C-alpha cells in the first residue's frame, strides 16, 4: 500500500493542475554580492516567472534547511538552519521564481558542497544566502502564467499555485504543474496527458529509487532528469530525509507519494 499522511485540512480539488505557459530559453548572470532570492529576481526582470537550472554557483554564506518533524499541526516542518561559509558551492539545483505577497519569490532545492568537498542537500533560504561572485546559469523565462504563493487550506502551508497571465509572442510551449499530497508523483503527472521534459522539485512521503530507499516520512527531492509521454514515464531524483541521508536514482513507479507539493515545469515536445 502506498504511504499516506494526514494533513490538517480536507483534501482540495483538483489534485493536479497544469497551466499552459510560454518558456523562453535564457542565459542569465546571478550577480555576486546579492542575496540569492534578489539575484534570481533581478535575472528575470521582464518575465512573469521563471525557472533556472543551477550548476557551479559559488555561495557565501549558504543557508538552508532539510525536512523536519511534524509540528504546529503540520504533517512535516523544517529543520534548524544549516549554514556554510566561504567555499560553499551549489553543485546542482533548480529554482522556481514566482510571486508572494506582491513580490518576487523563489523556491529552490539543490545539492551543494562545503569548503571540504562534503556534499549536502536541502532547501535554500533565499534571504539568508548570498551569491559569492557572478555566475552564469541557464533556464527559462515564463510568460502567459507564473507561480503565485497562496495559503493552502489542506496542508496549512503557503504554496505556489499556477496563475494565468496575459499571453505574449514567442517562447516554447510548456506547462507549469503542481501536484497535491498523497498521490504518486509519476502517476499524477502522467494523468495530465502531457509530453515533454520534466524539471522541478517537491516533497515526498519517503523516496524509493531503483538503487535505494528513504523510509523517512518527509523527504525533499530535486528532479535530476525526467521525461513523460505516451511511451512512458522516467523520473530521476536526488532526495534527502529527516536524518540528512541522501539518495539518488530512478524513481520507482507507484511508490513515491507527494507529501506537501510538487512544483514542475514540463517543456512540451
């Protein structure tokens, strides 16, 4: 039986949302000396929203959290803040840029190294992490829609949800997708009938790959590769649990239920 958690509110419909958007390929510079969230927001001036793939981004400091035990009525929470200083580097990650309370806001998961080369993983605190020097990254500026943070009565969190914006010319066809709790991430995505590359992040009730398993009831994931279409589904992810253990691999179909949310960008083929 697939794992399940109880959230403080009643289940909300629909369980999966896909909003068509236009994705404009971009290469942008995250400016050194800026807080991470500000650096991302500045890079996406002129777009409704955005998504970046992060590789080799120097940080000082880098502040982040990992999953934490349930508290305050929530099914899960966050750990204490972990901090790295000089020499910290985002090895791989992704960031959704959307809106919260009328201001640009980011949600980022990634894998990083400290000055000793030890690897860690988690969720960046955008106002407490600083880009150490100018770093060039690639991604997609989004028009026609974006993610907007809204109070969620089911989970009790404030979560990104897709919202339509005025369409513009240009760009590639794409969909912003969010998934609600207690459904397998792959099955829910496949049920939307989309075809394309899958990028993004989320939280799961444990994580099971073809190589390993995290039994932690709260895990955070970074999708490292993904494809969906009539020929089938492939999702590869890195994941971290409550105890800080990390695993990576191809996700096992039907065994990876969403804990709180999944926020995905599907680049339509």
